[in-house]
């Protein structure tokens, strides 16, 4: 019994056929690409009844039919800012009303003094009354004490607000980033791809050797026991991180130009240091420029597996995909960890210099991010902290602006800028505002660009989201 599965615009794909031992056979295939599938089941070379079987595979993604969530994010943030600006005014109005009610003058009945009452001197004035044993207290003294008390209360209130602001900022950034989870995921992915020291890659031969090893790590076909993976288990890196779509290989190239030597151009020929080239090239096949990527692109789909990836690498070598015009080569892919709902984006970058070897330090970028920020209870607890942070940030910005206005009005702009505490206030408010803006941009982007899986392409949305999250 043999089963062949074919998807539109692709070659025949191998499937698993299991003999259940009761006269039946189980045909298994986990689709990595969306599209229309045709499964032909042959017995002794002849199709069984109903073969070929037509299947339609759609991306596994639950669409959201309600009010656009990116608009909800913006409206909630605007409401939180408005609350932060209005809340202090409401508190002030209530406090003034309470104070006026508490200090409302009450009628006082004066009793006539006894005939033998002696006059009492207070600050050079004479009045009638009973002399106290304690030191006389003037009205100005009382006012100065109240002013000191008021200053102390304002100082401690500002300190409490500053501490609360810093605490909330640490909470929201830590909860949103999940650094402990991302650290373990990133460490596992780095460990898998650390078999080759990146800075040891200096030549074309080193690069192709690195690629041969990388596809074996990225497209594993057997477990540690040497047995092949089933189709449902293929594509996993470090057990829990599943490859999304596949791996993309990008190259930027330079055009040929006349060399600048006065005497040796005939001997050397053309130089390869011109502006970026978009011309087709290749020895055995034509490699074309990809306008969307802004580079020459090669994509290794997960559905092709290790055998298909190695075959394509050999074709690239035969076609001289790397040559003297090659300048920067990047290897990029993304994974999804369903245990923690985290996507991870990884990029290797190699810059080839005209000295004959890759120059500088070869770069590895690894960023993990959430494309579903608010799903479970813990997410909404984090959202409550984020909204409280926005309210407090707006309130502090209002107070600081009023402080700026009053200080400039009374003493000029230099009086405000010469205070170290004012500079510190501006700095921490600027950091808070930058975080809120980047967080809103990130949420807007992930809700506007959901990842539909399975996919037969490299998802650039993950790279763009990783760029925002990295900042």
C-alpha cells in the first residue's frame, strides 16, 4: 500500500502508512501548508475505491468578529489618559468642599468678663483675658508651622507617587515581557544552533558548511532514539518550539563597476563595489530579485523536510548563489511555543567584505514575543496594571506641566531646569510615555497582522513585531 499526497503548486509529499494489523491501514499526514490537497491511495499500483481523495486545508486561526481590537486598545488608553487628567481635579474639588465645610465659622457667644480681669499683653498689644502659662503664639507663627506641615505632606505625597509609578512601571514591563519564559526559550534555541561558532564563519565554504548543519538542526527527521518523527511531530525545535512556515535565506548584492586604479584595471578586471544590484544572476538557474523583501530570496518550506532542504542547498551551490557580488546574507526563521503562547524570531546575518572573508562580527538576533497579548486571566490582570499605570502617568504629567508653568511664571525657565529633581521628573515621565506609545503600537500591529498557521511563506509580520518589541 502506498499513498502520495500532492498540494497545489508543489511536488508529491510523502505520508505515513501504518498497518493496524486488522486488515486496515492508517494513512497519516500533518499538513504544513494551506491549500487544496489530493491524496491518491494505491494498492498494488491500482487506486482504491474513491481515490484520489480531495482535501481542503485552511489556516488554523480563530477570526475575531467583534469591534476591532486594535481600536479597543486605543479607546481604552485614551479613556485612561482622560481619567488620569480629570481624577486630580475631582480630588481637589472634593477636598476643597470638605475643607470648607469643616472650617465653616460657627456663631460664638461671648460671656462678659469678671470685673476684676486684668489686661494681658501679647506682642505689645493689650487685651483682656486669662494669662496662660505657655509662651504666647502669634498668627504668623501658626501660619509658618502650617506651611512647613503642608510642605512635608506634599513632599511625602510626591515620594509615594514616584515610588508607585516606578513600581507599576517595573510590573507592567516585566509582566508584558515575561523575561524568565523568554530567557529559557531563547537559551534552548541558541543551544540548538550553537554547534558552529558564528565568528568562525569567514568564507563561502564555511557558510555552506554552516547551512548544511543548520538545516539538520531546523528540520530534524529522527528523534534521539534514531526513529523517524511522525508528520505531527516534525518541525519542532527543542521539543516545544514549532517552526512557522520555514526558513528564508536573503542576499543583497553589489553591481559591477570600473575599478579606481590608474594602472592595473586591465590586469584585475571589473570591481564589485557598486550600488545595490537587483539584476538576475546564476550559473545553472536564474535567481530573481524579490521586490517585497528587497533582496534575493530563497525559501525552505517545512513541508519539504530535511531532504528537500538539502536538495535545494545543493542547487544553490551548483547555481553559484554566492559569488563576488554577494555582500550581506541573512538566515531567518520563526517558531511558536504553544505551552507559553510565545513566538520567537531568529536571524543570522553575515556581511562579506572585499578582502576575501566575512568581515566584522557575524550577528545573531533572537527576540520572543506574544501575538495574543490578552487571552487568559493573568493577561487581564496585567492589563489592569497597565491601565493603572497610564492613569498615574497622565496625572503626574498634568502636575508636572502645572509645576513648569508656575515656575516659569514666577522665576523664569532657568529656575525650573536648574533643579535636579525636575530633570529627574522629566526623565522618568519621558520613559513612561515612550513605553506607552511603543506598547500601543505593538498591540495595534499584532491585532492588525494576525499569524495564520499553517503557512507556506515566511511571516514578515513576526520580524516587524519583533522589531517593535525589541525597542
